[in-house]
């Protein structure tokens, strides 16, 4: 079983709503995304992580960039929340994902975690790219990500 599949199965098995923080980092006409290193055909995802008890959302997103990329977030701005729901082999994953736009101290990125690969995806390639959740990808494509406050992923 791939690392990502095992993680999602574990989240689904808990049966709880997961709260996480995600980021939109755009620089030079490209979006910073990541995917599992063990599955190069996997979808791209937005950088972030699960919120822990007592933790501030902005602190979590800053910590994720330090841990995963060794980069510092020099500016973070809250944008919107996504109700993300999808089915996996382990059941339904349901999460509330809070999105921030971020600016980094450097755009030279190298993963510090062996299970993740980050890359800059050109914005003009977004329509043909599997970036999830798609509602966020589509909001970036049409420009609404700067004004929208709430997005919902339909449960298929």
C-alpha cells in the first residue's frame, strides 16, 4: 500500500472530521504543489498539514514550510475554508481545510521529507493538471480564490 493510501485509510477509519491548514503559493506564474514521492502518477496537493490542539492555524502553515522545505513564510493571509469530502477504500474522508496565501523567503525549494516531492506547476498548465481539491484549482484558474470565502467539494 502506498504511503498516501495508508494515511487516507487511517483518516477515514477514525470517522472524525479532520481540520487542516493548506496554502496557495504563487510565484513567477507558477503554483507550488506537492505529491507523494512513491507515486509519481498521484494527484498534486496544496502544501499544509493537520491542525493540532492548541495550535494557531498560521503557526501550523509556517511550521509545515520549515519542516517540509526549510523555507520561512514571510507573509501569510487567510483566504477561505473548503469542506472537502471524498471516498477512499477505507471509507469517507471529511475535512475542513483552511487556506492561506503565502509568500516565502526563497523560491528555491527542495523537499526535506523523503515521502514528498514539491514542484512549481506553471499556472497555464493548471486546467490540464490533477490538482486537488479541484474546487481550489478551479478557483485559482478563474481568479475567484482571492474573493471566495467558502468552497465545497461534492461527495461523489
